[in-house]
């Protein structure tokens, strides 16, 4: 048969092609499980049928207020029902959702509102003062909606209308404005700014749909999972679990403030079985463990800097089942994970620990992963030693950076997305992040992994968090400087004690030459803001050596 036969009468049409979008997950959940609890927030419990109605009312009300397809609608709120409903209601109006980091200062919020050309802003009353200060810096004030969450701290009213009144303006029978092209943007997410000004990452309906399914399959969700929101929903749309839990018709357990007590209480009260957490949250849970055991196993996805082995061991002993993954805002979630192999449970505990801190392999829905020399684009050997830059390729990768074509082009050089993370590839093909490219310390021509030094320091019983950066040195150019946040109630070690602790476990040139004890600066997603520590250490060269990879 001629191949030309496949080119006739097989056109794409409405019956066989519908643009991919995660918005349809809401309709199915409400159809199949209308009375199942979709959202728990304090004393509030809301079904999937109620959630669907509220999301469509929100979409309808936004359109009636003048929001048009392609407009940006922003929200400044913690993990609440309004934040979750916005993930469906805003794009169902045809607009692009911009969930803002609520830990930013007024200048940071103003930058995002201005750069993203916000048309309407929804604000939780706890953050009304910051929002008001940000709005005062704008030449054009958007429509402002107050969110009167019943668990919020007191705050002033700054809006033109409150959220519940806005929903009452909407029509529950509104059909929604669906994307005509799956490549249309669904969300605008700003990077966390660990290295300076954030960039606006634009993600598509297609990419977030596929990432939602990736999360369901790569980290298999059971029927009706009960998911606790410890990961901020503003961070890459909660790694797309905002939509993935709807696809699984599960239950969202909201959490305004993440502490060890609130996490453990929610697990007990609501039979939580899944959550995502940065290593800093795991450290917080480990610090409060005190021999406590969970009432049932709870699965945890953790990403960010590799969790210290001491922290992993502690939370595993509590009953958490930890899966280590790699994610970044530009890929909408966590498409690389340490898939646990058959037989690994039989290995000695230290060997299991060494395996767990690897980020692992690509998910089935991610098309490509490579660790390579960023200049030659030649892949590194699978020897577990040769460093290269981690690069990704696939359909969950961002569309690009808003109003920043040069940064977009640079990120996609050579047909791969350059993550800026340094990794090695082990002999089984699993990758392991060894550092951010900007965090590698070059001392006397030798590369020092800050992650390796941090992992050793975390082994000291008094250490809660550690960050190692470069500081200038006349002889060696750069040497390691350690910043340490101590556990509450711990007997404070001396600087020399920490240095000697490292010298007993590392080559001397890798050991910190200076130790500073202080609370470490962090982003809302638990990332340590090393650029601030580099500034404190006085290493301007370390700050600028590989700027732009943040």
C-alpha cells in the first residue's frame, strides 16, 4: 500500500482532536464523584460538585468584570480553597493564572504585577498590607478582590469587592472558555528569585496536562488520595498537583501555615496519605520527631537540594515513605525521580541511603534527559564522577520567559533546556545533582561541591540546616564558608568543632575555613537563598561567575 493512502481522509477534526488541558479533570471529578469531599480547610469541607460550581462561577464573574482571553489574573494567597479554585476558575475565563509568592516584599509583588500586566488581583486579607504597598507603586491599578478566608489573620480591606460576593456575580451554568490551541498559556509562574530578579515562566495547557498525568503515573496515586498541601500552590502550580488530584478525584487538605505540629495534626485528623515537601520541611519534621510514629504510612515527594542522609533516616523511621525527585519551575513539576529498584530493599541501610539521594531517571512522559558539557553538548560518561549540566527535553518544558527572548533562547540552546544544575551519571544511568552551577566552589583550581560539604555538616547532631558558599581567599581564590542554623535546644558547637567534624570526614581542602551560626534565609518553597549568603561572605566573583543560571 502506498504511503500516500495515509495522507487522505484522515484529517484532524473536532471528533478526534481536542486541545489538551487539565481543566477537564474538574468536570469528570464532579460527574463521577459529586459527593466526595474535594477540599478540607479547617472546619470547611466542600464536595467536588460544589467545587465545580464555584470554579465556573468564578470564571463567569471574571468575564463579566472585563477579563478577556490572554489577560493576566493574579492571586496572592496561601494554600486555601480560593487559591485552588483559581487554578480552574481563572483559566476557564480564558485568562492566564499568576499565583504570586506571598513571602515576597512589596517591591517583589509590584515587579510581578507590573511585568505580568495584571488585570485583576485577588488578595488574601493576611497579605493585604503588602499588596496595598505594591499597588501603590503601579501606574495602573488592577481590579482588586479581597479573599476573606475564615482562618486568615486580620488584615485591612483593600478590594473593590470580596471573593464570595464576586462568585455570587457569576453564573454556575457558564460553559467556560476553553483553549482553542493547547499551546496557549495557562499560567505565568515567576521563579523563586534565589539568584536575584525572578523570571516569568509561561506554561501551556498542554504542558500542565501532561505533567498532571506524569505525576499520577510516576508517583502512582491511589483511588481518592488524600493530599496535604505543604508545598505552596504558587510554586509551579504546586507541581501540577492542583490539577492532578482532581484527575484522581482525591481530596485536597489545605494548610495555611506549615509547621511540624500542623502537618502531623492534619495527617492524624484527615488520614492524609500523600504530600510534597522540600528538604527543609523534612528537616523540620525530623527535628520534632522525638520517637513519634505515624498512624499510617505517608508517601512524600521531596525535591530541591538533596536531603541530608541524617534527615532521610529520621523521617523514614517515623513512617514516611520518601521519593526523591528533581523539579524546576520551567518544567512545571518533577519529571525526574529516583525510581526504587527491585532488590534495593535488601541492601544495607547505608547503601540504601546513598541510592535515595540520587534524583534518578526521567519519567515516561519526559522525552529526554542528558548530563553534558554545556559548551560541547557532549554527554558525560556514566562513571558517577564526571560533572556536567543537567539538560531536559520534552512536552512539559515551559513555553518560554515572558518578555525575555534572549533568556528563552539561552535556556534552549542546542535543543535542550539547560537547568543550570551540575550532575553526574552513575553506572546504572541514574543522575545525581552535585550542585547548582553557581554554587560550585573553585579552590586552588579544584572543584568543591557545596552539597557534599553540606551533607557532612548535616551529620552533626546540633545542625538543623547548613549552607556552604564560596568566600574570597588570597591564596586559593575561593574557600568554603559554612552558614549553620542550629536545632532548637541543641548545645551550640564552636566554629572549630564544626571544622574538625568536617576534617574527620572530608579532604581538608573541602572543609570550611569559616563557620557562621545564624538563621538561614529561605524562599517560600524552602530553598536556601544562597545568593544572600554569598553576598554576606563577600564573594562577588562567586555571585557573578555564572550569573543567569538561576
